C-alpha cells in the first residue's frame, strides 16, 4: 500500500505506507501565505516600528529554566533564550 502526498507545487509523492507507519515522522500541511503578503507585513512592521512583547529573557545557560517557565502557562509575550 502506498501513501500519496503532494508537494508545494502539486506534484505527487508516493511512499510505502509501511515505511511511514514504522517511523516517528509526522506529516502535516502548513499554509503560510504568499511572498507578497509577507513583504506587506514586513513593511507594516517596519513603518509602524512594531516590537514583540517580551515576557522574560534567559541566558543560554538557563535554557531548561526558560522551558519550564514557558510550560507553566502564565506567560504574556515571548520567552527568549539569549544565545549571544
């Protein structure tokens, strides 16, 4: 039995179903919009000087604590791990 998928250009990709069933892979579709929409959004962000809301910044050495903080669920904004 074959699993038939389509790539972004609409071409068919066939994979043996047994291969997929034995793997840990997850296959899902993702729709992100067009390039022109992305460019329009980036222009708006730049023009209006929009900045993300940052909840908390952790140094790289505290990355596990950053994940724990995020998983607690009481987060408003981005949780940042500083790798610099």
